[in-house]
């Protein structure tokens, strides 16, 4: 686990980015239920199915700790080159690197990568990026993702 020590009184913004509407809806609902159940922590959930919109959103909210949950495989569009994303297979990794550049003034920016691509290849592309995990979408229920978010926010 990386980043600053955290506590239950922090204000968090959890941002889920996935171009697959089914995963976005299921995981988004799970995170919304998590947020309602733990409202004392001031956890806000935002979901995006478009990498460009999520990148624009990154500069709009401040004064919170951020947790980005990024799908590794998304269309690369004009914002990212085919080479940079390996034709969309690693768009989430490219987003992570750009978000780190954009959000340098935030107190804590944490990351989880979701993937149906070869987990080993995603981990290799991340190198020593210091993230909180690479999670296989096929083996992670919305409840399990919410539990992972809870662990990150609570510092477990």
C-alpha cells in the first residue's frame, strides 16, 4: 500500500473510470452503497465511461483525497496515442501517469487498476508506480471492490 496514513475523518473522492457500461453500472452501484453506508467519512463517488471526461474532471475538484479506479483497457481516442496505450490495452496506465502530473498539489492520490487483460502485463507496464492494486474484473464483485476501497480509505 502507498500514500499517506489516512483516517476516518478525511474527505475522499472515489472516481471510477470504465468504458464498459455493465461494469461501470455494477461497480458504481456498489460504491454508491458503500458511500451511503459510510457517509460519516464524507466519501463522494464519481463515475465516467470516457477517459477524456475523467481527465477534465481531475482538475475541477480540490481539497480532497482522491482514489482513482481505472479500467486498464479503454479506447485511447485523441488524448492518448496508440503506442502509449498499446492500442487501448493500457489506457488506464497512461491515465494514471497523466493524473499524477495533473494532481501534484493534492494531498493524496491513490490508484487501483481494473483489468481483464493479462494482469502481469499491466503490472509490468506500471513498473514502480506505487499503486494500491491491480484487480481482475472477472474475479472481483462490486462488494469486493467496495471492501478494497474501504481498506484504502481506512488505511488497512
